[in-house]
């Protein structure tokens, strides 16, 4: 399994733990690392994601509420809610990660940790948010390739978005 996928799994588990137990994301991350470890590289990327989610949580939750028709945030499955938080953070704040990668990874996480319907549910919400952001809506607007890929193409460099 790729390092970034392991990091995303770790981040979702930490978010779930924080949500369930009511501890801070930072404390949940420390507890998770004490009990389950993980490579330093995986922990580093997971921490970047978790810190970003924490910093933008109000904006992320606002987008989830806006685009999850007929679902209140507090009534949504904890797995689905936290997978969405992770992916929306990437869509909003990580232009180095292509939107398609963020969405595909989220769908796979939802299928792995959620219910039979989680993958389709997460995909539907993220797709609407992606179109909103591309249209210049709140927060981002990265295209299919992501800003890093665009920049690499313009400068002749190399971009690894996953």
C-alpha cells in the first residue's frame, strides 16, 4: 500500500477517534501513534493532513452541510463525515494533490471503512463540491490536474500528485 494511502487511512482513523471520544485531533493522533505506530513518513503526512483539517474545520464542515442534501452533519455516519473532511481539506488547501486523486482516495476509504453505500455517498458530495470550487466557489478551484501539475507543465518540472 502506498505511503500516502496509509497516511490517509491513519488520518481517517484519528478523526474518527477524536469524533467518537471527544478528544482533540492532536490528542487522538498522539494516542493513535502510541498504540498503532506507523512509519515516520506516514505519520508525517497524516499529521500534515490532520493539522490542516483542524485549521479549516469550520469551512470544511460548512461545505459538507451545504452539499449534503437532506443530511445534517451530526446525523451523518462518522466514517463518511471524516472521510469527507479529509478529502475536502485536500480539495481546498492541497493544490499539489489532483482533485481526482483526492476523490478516488476518499471513495476507496469510504468503501473500506464505511457502509455499502458510503462510496457512492462520498463520491456524490465530493463531486458537487469539486464543481463548486472549480466554478470559483468558496476556497479553491483546483482543476482536474491540480495546481502542482499545471505548474510542473509550465516549468517543465515533475509533479507527483498522489
